[in-house]
């Protein structure tokens, strides 16, 4: 066997590297000059080696490939169907319908879509009758329909249950047991956490506590069928490239640990999409670059399904150009950049492995604290989750305002001749005064203050 080049060099320890760096700094403080204090409370070092890898997670299930998806908000069955057929022609491998009303006819919505296309459906309402219709439609059309239901996510974002805690959980249990033609998943939506300004540690810990509420409920009902129900995490990916890769990898590690406690399927599915939090109408074409790197983080982090965000999504209604660009970004990453060739490409990177382990450890510690304090629902009811997220969001906003977090074209390198595009959507959320059980978790973009001063 040919002797490798590396056999000619002595192994260098982390201590020796640090001594050499300190010598080259010529008196400057190593920690002050080269250690980066991250927003997540993790110190980022100038170098990493095998000594930084304390835990081997190669047994964690990492997908060997990913599929691109087109997310479609359905307010009318015919237009929703047309949008799906168009997306498939343009290269979408899966379709993700978000159905807004029970007036949508599923037969019309799915008309003409090949059974080879995987269809995911999420309803913004909870109706046994409607899901029963979906079940019949799946049988008739021989369709593989994956149903996503997240009643706790609805509580977190709206402040109310669909009807009540007891009624919602009972309906969820009946829906899972009575609709065998649908592939129903236990779902936790982490995207609202990222979009509201939660740290990655909070996103992971709250997401795990969120899914644990479902597992506790089914276990207490003595229903063992739930152990075979797949779990889906919906995740928004931000602009901190390597940290976001590590976030998704840490999520699988955390689920791997939790699933053992309930004898659940160890494999979970991650639906990822770019975040809204760092998107802006200022120099808005830069949003294309942001969504591209965020999709790259999702791929390298191990997402199963990725649907892209249109670069003009925050201010423009759905349009052919924005949708085509969004799909093509994913197609370029898969077919031209070969992001679908290597299995688990970030495995073995000392830096990413270290970030992954630290995020997992910090999140697990916070998760345990939540459970000891009564669980996710209890802390939502008490307002603790909302308060902690607001504190994190305010801190991030302060860093953005000081230009320590940079959005090119927005808070730095501004275009003095900026032309604001026509706004087809309400750019800022209007206050909707209504009675709620809890304070909902509210998403906010970093650029809103600057945009309000310009518009």
C-alpha cells in the first residue's frame, strides 16, 4: 500500500497549536483577539481538531438524499391545483398544500397530479369530517397523502386552541386512529420560534418540549399505536451558515435521545425553509442570496424536504417569476452543484461536529429544565416561553441596530437611491385585538424599524 503523505508529519495537539498562535499574537490576548462570542452562548475558536469531538453521533439517522418542494397556500381548489401542476412541470418533486378552509374540495385540488408525486397537506383548521374526506380521496385516487397536524403549534401562534385542549387532543387521537389511508405525522413547528427571534438553543429545546407534549398525551392514553407514527419537525433556517447546519444535526441527536424513552421510531423528518426574520424590502434582490445559503445549510444539515422562500415573499403576492426563481435555486443546488451526491457531507468536520454537540447539550439542558417546570404547555400558559423569546429577540434586535449583525443593503452598505417596490402585501403585522388563552408567539423581522422610517 502506498504510504500517505500525512505519515511523514508528527501529530500536533491542540495545546501545541494554541502555543504557536499565542506566540504569533505577540502579546495580544488570545481570548480577546480570536475567540468569538456567539449569540447562542457558544465560544467559537480559531481552530478545531479531533480533541474537540467528545461524542460520536454516527448512529444518528441522517438522510441520504433530500427532495425539493413547493409550498402552496390554498384558498381556492382550482387555483391551488393549477399552482401545483405548474410547480411540478417546473421541477418540484413534492407538493406541500396549506389548506385555509374546509370549503376546499380535495378531489379538485388533487386532480391531475401523478400518484408518483408525494403530497403533504396541512390544514389551518381541525375537522374530523374534512380529514375523513381526504382519507376517502386518498383511497379513491391511490394517492400517498401525508397529513401534518400541529394543534399545539396553532395554540402558540394564535393564542387559542381550535376549540379546547381536551377537544383538540381527542380529535387528534381519533384522526390518527380512523384514517388509515393517510400517512399522519405528529408535527412540531419550530419555524415560528426562529422567526420570532428565539436563539437556536431555544428553538431546539422548545421544539423538543413541544413534541414531548404529544408523546406524553398518547402514552398516558395507553395507545401504543402512536409509537409507529412518524414525527415531523418544521424548521426555519436563518443566515448563520455553519450554526444552522449544526442546528439541524443537533435536532436529530435530540430526537434520537427522546425517541428511546417512548420506544418511538428513531427516524424523524425535517421540513426546512428559509427564515423570514432576515428578509427585507431594502435591496430586496439580496434576499435571493440569503435564501440560497439558507437552503444550503438545510441540505448540509440533513433536511428531508426543503421548500424555498420567494425573494419577494414578504411584500409580493405569489407570482410566476418569484416562484420560478425559488424552485430553480433548489434545482441548481441539486443538479448543478451536486448537493445530492454525498451522504452526510458535514460529518467529520471538527468545527461543525463541535457546534452540533454544544447546541445539543445546551438544548437538552434547557429541555430538562422545561420538563421539571411543568412542560411546554404549562410554560406557554404562564408566559415564560414568550418572555424568554422576547428577551432573545430584543437582544438580537439591539445587535442589529448597532450593526453588529449585518444585513447588506439594509443596515449597512445602503443604497442611497433605494426604490421601494410596490407592496402587494401588508408589510407589518396589524394588531388584532382579540381574547386569547395565552399571549401568542409573534414573528418579527429585524428590518421592520428601518423600513417603517423609510416608507
